[in-house]
C-alpha cells in the first residue's frame, strides 16, 4: 500500500509539473523568448529579418500564429519589406517544431504582399539566399495564401506589374519530386513608363524542381487579347527555353501603345526564347489578315524577327503585306546603342495607287499610273528623328530620286526627277522645326511643253 501511495504521489507531482510547464510555456515571457529564437534562426541561416506585430502559439493544437508580419533581407535597406502579411497561421507537429524542421508543416496566409524592386543600379530589395545543390531538393511546407498582392518594378526600364486579389498555393509532390506552384489574379495592370495595360486575368501553373524552374503555363487575358507562355529555367549558369502564343486585339492596345488614332484588327504571334538568361535570343513570327492604321487598311501581314538581348539588336528578316492596292516588303536591323552600327531599314512598295495615298492625307489628285517606291534609311540607335534616307520612285515613264536627312531642328531633302520626253527637274528643300517653315529652290528643263501636257 505504501508503494501505491508513493506512485500516486509521483504521478500527481508529474501531472502538476506538466501542467505548470505547459502554463509557463504559454505565458508572454516565454512567447517573446520563442519569437526571439525564431528571429535569430532566420537571421543566422537564410539571412532574413523577421518583424512581427503579434505572436502566439498553442502546443495542444500545434499551431503558431503571427500578425502584421514583414520579412526582408539582411541588412534591410529597402524602403519596404520584400514580403508582408496581415495574418499567418503555421500548423506543425510539436516534435518537428522542436527540431526546427518544417517538413509536413502547413502555412495559411491572409493578405500576402510580395514586393520586388530593382533600382537603376540593378540591385534588388530581395536578399541573396544560398540555393541548394542541383542533386538535392529541400522540401517546403504546404502554403496557401489568399488576398495576395504582387508588385514587380524595374526602375531602370520603367516597367512594372501590379496584381492584386491573388491566390497562391505551394504543394509538394513526392511522385514528381517537385513543388507545384499556382497563382491566380482577376485584375491588375502592366505598365511601361507612361503606358498602362489593364489585365483581366492572370493564371500561373509552374513547378520548382531540383534542376530549376518549370513553367507549365502562364495565361494572361486583357479584354479580347490573350497570351499563353510556357518554358523552363534550369542549369548553372541559368538557361531559358520558352515559347509563347499571342492573340492581340490592336484596338484595345492603341492607347497603351501611344497611338494617336485607334488601330483595328487582330495580330497573332508566336515567340520562342532560348539561351542564357542574361543573353537570351527571342524569335518571333507575326501575322494578321487585316489591320487598319490611320484609316489605312493593310492585309495579309506577315513578319519574322530575331531579338538578341545581349546586343539589343532586332533583326527584321521579313515584313510583308498588301497596302494601297500594292505590295509592301521590308527588312532591317534595329540597334539600341548610339555607338553601335546604325539602325537600318529597307522598304519596297510595288504597284501602289498614289490616289489612295493622297486620300489618306486628305487630298484628291487626278489619275496617276501605279507607282513603285524603294527607300533605304538609317539612324543612330533608336534616334529615328535623326534619320538619313535615300530612295527612288517610278510611275510610268517618270522617275524620282531623292535623299533626305533630319534632326530635331530641321528636315533637308534633295530631289531629282525625270518626267519623260526630255523633261527634268531638280531642287533642294528644307523644313525648319517646330515652326514647319518651308524653304528651297527648284530648276528644270522641258524640251517640249506639248509632250509633257499630253
């Protein structure tokens, strides 16, 4: 009997001590100590600074709760935290919590805000975190975030993306040895400098694997325009392989593209990108059955181009279409650097109707035979206002040769024409900008007035 009473006493004391321990663990001083240890762990390992407005936990339900959370790199020099959240709930077995492991953890987030900013010096507000080796794959907890907001901004280029009202999920797939990542947003916008394009829907399906990042599909809808992109980023240095299909309503894009008059028609394009991320090359093919720009219809449009992001060169290998009842062809190279070889463009118009051109400009002219025009132009970098061009036009027996050059203050041109039957003319003209003052002189020779007027 004494042994039984002794055992009962030991059990009672153990229960009292356990209850007291659980009580002490849930007191404010211990909670503050626990939060301090979590902050120290994040600071020492990934190099992250965690700020929390309120923190609580319940060991009976294996739940940790954070409110008004902000997460940034170390040292924190960004004006805003990289990650913010109104409310975070983490459910994890107590023994895994004690070991500092997030395996089998579940994280629920409300009001997640992701800010990625790159200033002109190319340094971002995101911390540099050491990645795992390609042969290993650290398992992330299961994450579900609602009421998300994504903000991406590149101040150097003036580009930004804003996606509110989003939903994010991250889940581990043992069969595929990957983390599936999905994100969806029902509103937002893309902006480049002063041009903004509203977005109606963004849906991302992707995966994080040991070799890199795989994009199953990225679907973007803006009004009647749609885009779908897929691809992978893998290897070291990172290599990108991606492709995209676009179906664009040009009327909806007229304002974001800065057109003074709305354009009409649909453009279909297929793009592919390959190579190192820093020097990727992008190929594109474009087509349209009918476009209308400045009340001028262009039909059977086809184009092919190659963009080299390492050099900033855009090679237009083919551009063709039907315009002014004639045929248009063009090719060229556009270069972004002023000290690079000049940008070049060659345009040919075969069999066009001059009366249609005149009507587009608001004029009416008498019958003129169909005309063919060829123009070669070049300019430094993207400064097309400093263009130099030379070309010729032929209509029946008449032929015109011309040269022109422009700068922000003036346009200068020289013309030499042969009208047939011995009639010739030549001259120089200049237009002063921005006043549009015209000056110049012409001389000519006519061997027979009757022959010219017939």
